[in-house]
């Protein structure tokens, strides 16, 4: 176990995802993770920045969920959150890969006062309601 491997795992990155994130070869990430070579400070800084982004995004989601949880009478039984289907969709949402999004989503799930349901993006109740509204116009 190395500091680099702990950070990359906490950020939710597989070795492949970490290699793409850092723009290095897969063997390089495996070497850093195993401790055969020391990860450069820049790689650790990139992971710390990603983890800070995940923490901020999770906090923002939890703040929105807290508002829903505090609503008298209209409190939902669960909150649906749409997940990216692949790395391309995750990148469109501002994440380097699905693994990074999942690490953020796990923080939300661990701390939410309401039940969380993860569904494919475009399949949430809010998306369905918006589609219905468009059809009625």
C-alpha cells in the first residue's frame, strides 16, 4: 500500500482510469501503486484536487437533499440521482470517468438522510416529468 494507491482508490479510480486521468501509461500507474516507483508530486496533487471536487459535489447534493428532507408534508420517500452510463457521459458531466463519479455518489449515499436510488441518466422521475411537460405543449 502506498500513499498514491490510497488516494487513487479513495478517488474511485481503477488503474486504467488513473492512467487516463494522469495521461500516463497503465504500467506507470501500476508501478506507483505498488511502490516500485514513487508517484510524482503532481500526480498526488491531481488526485487531491479530484477528491476535493468530489467532496464539494457531494456536499452540494447533500445540501439539496437536506432541503427536501426538511420539507413538511411533501417529503419524498427517496431521491433519484441519474448516473452516467460510461466514461464519455461522465466526462460530459465534468468527471474524468465513471469511477470518479461513483466515489462522489458513495459519499452522498453514506450521508443522506433520505433513501437514494441511482438510475440511468434520463430515467429519473424529474426527467420523465419534464418530457411529459414538453409533450403537453
